C-alpha cells in the first residue's frame, strides 16, 4: 500500500509540474466585428453613416465610425444595413404548423414540428417572439440550451379561458365538465385551461407563472378559431379577470387579454389588464380609454382570409368580421397615439408563417417603413419589458446600441427605402445573429 501511495503522490506531483511548465492555451476571441455598415438602430427614421460595430460576450460592445481593432471574426458589410433582430409580439410557437386536430395529438411529434418551425422563424429574421398561448416551455428550454436553433421565447403557457370561450377546444361530447374531475386533452398537454371562477383563474394563472410564464394570457371575449365561441360574447367577469391580474402582479408581471369587442376591452382594463390583444372591433370610446390608461395594444395587420381554408364555415365568417375591422383599429391607434405593438398571430398554417415578414411589410398601409420596423424592434421590446423580473432575457432588445443584446440582421439593401426586403429573408438577410452567435452568414468564404 505504501508503494501505491508513493506512486500516486508522484503522479500528482508530475501533473502539477506539467501544468506549471506548460501555460494553458489562450482563449480564442469570440468577438465579431461588423465593418462598414449603415445602422438602423430600431428607433431613428434614417440610417447612420458608415460605421463599425463590435460584438463581444453576447452584447454590442462598441459602435464607432473609426476603425475598431478586433482579433475575432470580421464581417465586411460592404455598406449594407445592420438592424436589430425582428420581434413578433403575438406568436404561437406550438400551433403554427399542426392542424387544429393534430395539435391535440402526439406530443412528441408536435414538439419536433415546433422545433423545426422555430428554426424557420429564426431564419426569417425573427430573433424574439412573445408566445401568446401554448405549451412552449420545453421548446424555450431547448432553444436556450442550444439544442434547437430558434428565437428567444417569452412564454405565456396555457391560454386561460372559460367553458365555451375562445381557447376551449373540447368537443360537445366532453360535456358536462365534472368540477374537480379529469382534465381534457387540451388541458393535459398545456394548450389551454378552463377556469370558471376567480379561484380557478387564480390557480391556473399561478400554475403558468410557476412554470416560467413571462406574462399571463386570458381570453376576455370570443375568437375566430374556437368553434363554440361566438365573436361578440364577453367571457370572464371582472372579478375573474382581476384574480389573474392580482396573481400576475404578485409575481411582478402582467396580464394580456384576447379581446376584440368594446365590452371585452373595457372590462379587461377595469380589471387592471395591461395589454389588449387584437382589438379589431373596438369603438372610439374603447380606443380613448386604452390611450388614457396607458394600456398596450398588441394588434395584427389582418388583411385577407387566406388562412380560412383550415377553418369551418362559422369560423370563416368570424375571420371576415375581424379582417373588416383592421383598417379601423389602426386608424384609432394612430388617432389616440396608443402604444401599439406588432404581431402576426399565425395559426395552423406553415404557408402563412412563411409570410411573417410580408405581414410586417403590410404595416406600410398605415405607417412609414421606419415606423413599421420600429414597431417590430424597439417598440415590441418595450412591451416585453413589462415582464419585469419575470423577463427571461434581461437586457436591451430591439435596438442597435452599445450594451444592447446582440440580436442583429445584416440586410442586402435598405429596408427604410424598400421594406419589402423583409418579405424575402432567404435572399436579403445575409447575416442573422442572435445573442452574439451567427446562425447564418452568406458572406463567409
């Protein structure tokens, strides 16, 4: 035993001597320098002069018109436009590609399907999405851990709805509901949850927050895709909405409600809701109230019914009503200077998802290209910050400035002159960076 101990001691001594004699290899500089780029910073209506941007440790470290010396990777922008990664404030990462029926099917397959779509979303230049309903916690974790390439996800978790409300995808054969009994399939997979009292709402909201929700989503009125939910109905009572608001407020974050009609909007605001999703059927009084209370409007440029094929006849009729209200909701938002976020709300259609950039470009029906791009960058980032300490990605998003998180797009062309460039990301986004990591570089040799 003494001989073994002596040999072991000698081995340790040799290891120490070797480590002291041979210095550890120098760590490779992981910085990226964008040279000779014009910057759309996410706020300004004009591009910068030719500049250099240094990215290090996942953040923008330096922006200068003078030369920057860096030992890491250098990308010669050749005068192209560098801009923030795009943000979609109303996305459903788990519900983009499956059909309504398939979304309640095999969980393993649907997660793989969502992972594939997440990579496609990132390759369209959307480096961040606010997920407004669905079991996306696992997908978010996989992306954050580097298992899957995809955007940052601000998850809501399950949509909280009432019996017969928007988000209640049970069949009539599932009724009557046994209070305290077995959960339905949609509830078991975390797609949506039925809550019919303030106490039930409070529990369901807290469950989403426990799982990591950055905000809580309720449906305060009827919706298009739900077969048993008329568009005009108001669903949750004010005490029920307030229960969710109190739960979210206790966690330092906020509630957003799906609401099209004036009653749903006004009841949400009375309960303390801080963001209205959609609002396409709002009236003048509702718009004025939103503005006076400083509530956010997260709406979408619905201009056609190309996604109606996946829906039944009654749902198609509801979609037509919503589309008919799009011009009015944007007109009221501009008239009352409402804080307005951009989202797409794509459901059950890969073809529509592929047009995510085209929906952003459609904002020029009401805004200048610079105003449209600002909404999809710095304005949306401001909405995300409402999550407070529940923000899963603390730091500045949606801007190109020193200290901001390095989510960047290098565009072959000037989107302030031609916003349609965002409609063809495969061609026009030559570099896509998220969190300081390059996911696409067509300039690499």
